[in-house]
C-alpha cells in the first residue's frame, strides 16, 4: 500500500516530558527526536507543539510551583530558553534545524498575525525546518491564554490545515472509565464522533505543572476533527509507535474527522467570508484556475477594485465581465497589488521591497463558485 505524505501535528505535554529529579526527561526528547527525524526523512511535514517551559523554569528557579501570573510568566521565560536548547541539541544529531514559534490566543484572532503565523510555519515546512510551537506564557495574560497546549495543538491543525494530530500523554488513550480509579476500565480504540457521552467519560486534573487532563484533550480533539483532521491520543512513553500509527496500525484511541478539511476550508471561504474587493484577470489566468487548479499569479491580474488588506476575501472576475467565478484570500493588499499587476512573481520583491509569496491567491485559499 502506498502511503500519502501528511502534514502532522504532534503535541507532547508536561506530564510526559516531566522528570521529578531533572525537570525534563531527556530520554523522552531523545526518542521523540528520532521518531520525528524519520517522519521528516519520509517526507512528512511535522509540527511539534510542546509544553514544559513553565515546569523547567520553576525547577531552575527553585520554585516548587508558581502561583501568581507573574511567577508563571517568569518561569516560562527562563524555561523556554532551556527547552529550546534541549530540542536543538537532540534534533541537531539528525541534521534537523528547528524554529521557535510562540503564540497567544490573541495572535490567532487578529487577521494579520494569523496570516503571518500560517505563512511562516508553512514556509518553514517547505524548507524542511521543524517548527516547535508553544504558548507565549511569558507575555500572555490569563484572559488571552489557551489554558493548555492541547487546545493550542488543535488550533495549529486548523491554522495549517493538518492531516493528523497526535497527542502524546501519560495514558494509553481514552477509556470508558477513569483507569486510575477503576481497574476494569476499557480502552476505546476508535471514536466515530465525540458525543456528550464521550465527553462525560473524561475526568481528572493535570499534573504538577501541566494544566490539561483528558477533558482538555477531548475538547482539543473535538475542534481538530471538526476541521477535518484525524486525531489520536497515544501513550507518550512509546512515541516510536507513531510510525506504526501512520502506516495504519490501531494505536491508542483514534478520532475520525467529522468533515473533509479541504471541503471545510473551501466552504468557509465561499460562504462565510465577506468580500471587500475584486480583481479582474486575463483569460490565461482564468483557464489556469478553472482547468488546471492553479493559483492566481500577479502576471494574470489586469485590474483591481475595492479597498482591501492582506488576508481579505476578494472576488475574481474575467476582465471585461462583472460575473464573479471565484473567490479567495489575498496575500497582498489593494495598494500592494496595484504595484505588481502584470508582473512576474520573481519581480515582486524588487518592486515592493519584500514578498509575501509568489501568488496573489494560493490555490488552497481559492474556491470556484458554482454557476
């Protein structure tokens, strides 16, 4: 069987990373780096969402458990540097470069920063660099925090249109009862849909420095599957089994997506986003979009109307016609686009002094309208 290559988000939590005597279990990082290195070698695109900075910083500062927001922010600032040093050390053994991405909830609710985060991560993946994502605890206030990195990992799946989310935890998966309290608890191997009954099965609190128990993981999985991402909860101390999982083995608990991620995004663009502008393109560009599934390049643009910013939804028409045949999210504002109309993509940076990519609208952000 030929495996299709995937965009995979792997989340590892504090409970899996923690070591009571050393702060971070280096053996876990060493094993995980080998697993991810093989995935990248097999041409999968991997994003790692990690916890552990607050706990690592607390131990460095000899704080038993930070209580105030300021103490948590201070521990995060200290621990994040150590955490990235550890990851860099172990991934360097596999000739893999890493990149630190720190996010807050606020950064994913503002259009400009959302787009910048998405484009940066996708470009890192194109360059075979491993993005390592964590919440920016050093600056995030209580009001804008994700609460735990489980939800952050699900939002990253939505951000980059991931194929698969793998949550590594200190449990084998989802059980029908709390396995710490009931010896007869049974592992649920596949969940077709997250129902209220499934949600009631989760209980318990986080570890000493972690915030997420199984409840937060189920909520994260619920979001991930709703945007078309297949999700898994597996035992974090056996991360080598990720390869078996990718090849089709039944490991831990698998949660099936409730929708097709491509259809979900296309539907969102077509039916939800309000357009603020319009571009008119030549017949060659129109044919490339309709017949070949291509992106819209500046060389095919002939005219621009409206007042829109980068990241806005705009309509696409054939020059000389008012009929809208497509809609998409633009990588350039009206002011920028007017300066690069008709140019080759290689000329964008020369004219603007910078570039947001070679496309005006990437095919992943473009939808053909029916009728």
